C-alpha cells in the first residue's frame, strides 16, 4: 500500500500555511505546527495539545512526520558519529556529526550517490541513484538532534550544518532550497546564514540562480588552479571553467551581501600540491572575497591518489597566505570510521543514472536545466 500522507518536514512555512488553508484551517496553525516540530522536536500529532482535536485527527489522516530510518550508527574515537540512513529497501545515504569544542557541525547529504564523478571522491565511485526529498534533507537535522538527546528549547546541539555529505546539492536545487529555508526560518531550526554552508563542485547556472533565491555560506570545490588539471579532477569544469565559476562566486557575494566564498582544495600528493600551484591559486583569488580551506586527501580503497606529505601541506599553506589570501587546513575527523570528507559511500546499488565522465555529461546538464527552470 502506498502512503499518500504528506511528510510535513518537507514543507516551508508558506507551503504549510497554504496546506492548512486548503483544509479550511487558519494560517496560524502552521506556526503552531512549526513550533511543535522544530522547537519541541515533537513528531506525534496527538501530543500537540494546543491544536484542536478535529485538526489533529485531520493531520493524522493526511500528514505525517517521518524521519529517515537509521541503518547503522558508528561512533569514532574523536566523538565523530556517522549514520547510514535508509533511502528505500536497497539504497542508503550517510550523515556525520563532528563535535569540536563549542562548535558542532552536522554534515548532511543531498543525494543518494553523486553524478559529478570527481576522481578523488569515493562517493563518485558509487554512481548516482536519486535526489533526496526536502523532507529527507530536513529530516537529517531533525534526526541528528534526536539522536544527540535534543530537549525542547535547546537548539545548541548542532551549531553548523554543511552540505558536504553525499551528493551535489545544486544538482538537487528544487529540494535543497526549501530545505535551506526551513533550516533558516526563525520558527524552524533558526540557523544563522553564516552557519549553514552549501558546498558545490561548481554548477555555475545554479550558483547564479541561488544568488536570486537565498543567502547562505557558499563553499566551492576548486581543487586546482588551472582548467587543464581541474577538468581532470572535477569533470564539471569542462562545462564551466574556472573563470566562469569565479565570476558566479563573486556575483553570489554581491547579490547576497555575503562575506566570502570558501574554496575547498583537497591536497593530492604530486598532483596539485606544489608551491607554484599554491602561488597560482593565490593569484586567482587575491583581492576577492575568498578564503581557502585546504583538505588533506582522505584515501579510500582503490584510489590512485595519496595524501600530500605534512611538509608539502605546510608549504602550500604558507604560499597561499604569502600570496595574500586567507587559508586554513581542515583537520581530518572520524577517519577511523570512514566518516571523513570524500569517504561517504552509503549504499547505492541501483544506479539509475551513471556517473558524469565524458559520456554522461549530458545527464547532469539535463538535471541542472530542470532544477533551474
Ligand atoms: N558535491 C559537493 C559537496 C560534497 S563533498 C562538493 O563537491 O563540494 C565535500 C568536500 O569534500 C568537497 O570539497 C570535496 O571535494 C571533498 N572531498 C571529496 N573527496 C575527498 C577525499 N577523498 N578527501 C578529502 N576531501 C574530499
């Protein structure tokens, strides 16, 4: 039997107001529901005692609050937690919690698998299955709070949310944007714009579209200072080369009155980690609202790459700083449970769409066009 009840976690406040109105209810019911859901963490309608009984019965019949189901949970020695979550009978995706002093970051997924085919990322090896729904994206934050022992009124368990799990968030624009709105809503999770980071491999039309829609922190996976190398590492670069990508980034900052874009740069031994490449990177970004986040490569089975040596990482960092661009090195967390960047694999058995590569570039472009319209 298919369940046709709507999962309320996927509705923004205006959408929920419209939904309530259609059923003859008053729009303020949507505010009450948001409060129960996001401030109290309540998932059972019968417990929402300030809602009229008839309305609660209607909710029971037509709506639900469904969280992703946990398949496995692994706790790392450093406090990092990784969950594998069920997408359906065969598919799964991953979510990671990274506590770090006063800061605690939840890393969430936007797709089951990924179609971008970046050569150094283990998610890419899995292929792409499907987009997560807005409810599944919001549901990750809801579920993580619950797993961490959320109590009503306490919104400090998770200070930051980053879209750096499985998937390319901008290839799932139509679900990611409403999910971001729910996370930002002051009656929703009420995250500040600076603590909500969307990371993209560089889908230029979607970055431009995002600039018209929403103000969040933008991170861009750059990984190389020139087009030849970047096209090898991040195949989408063949469609949207670096100059075009940077243009879109600066446009985003202008439009959204943002602070700066974070450029992620995974350091691969002997590939993109020379001092000359560091200087070229600094030259690209100097004078712009940009920060560099260097990520020591996290290996996975079958990869051809190696992590840069500590002295190369240090030298690279120094050169970027000397070139006049702010830079930091990301600390590797949770690697004993394969929860570090690029190690999230979930379980993607049914690859309805294959990876990007040269052959399949049209697939991603098609998806992108759909999400922009
Ligand atoms: N698709 C989005 C978000 C997911 S990946 C994006 O590309 O930005 C989050 C970050 O981890 C990206 O910067 C990605 O390039 C990086 N990453 C991927 N594989 C990695 C690996 N094996 N080691 C270190 N970082 C990796």
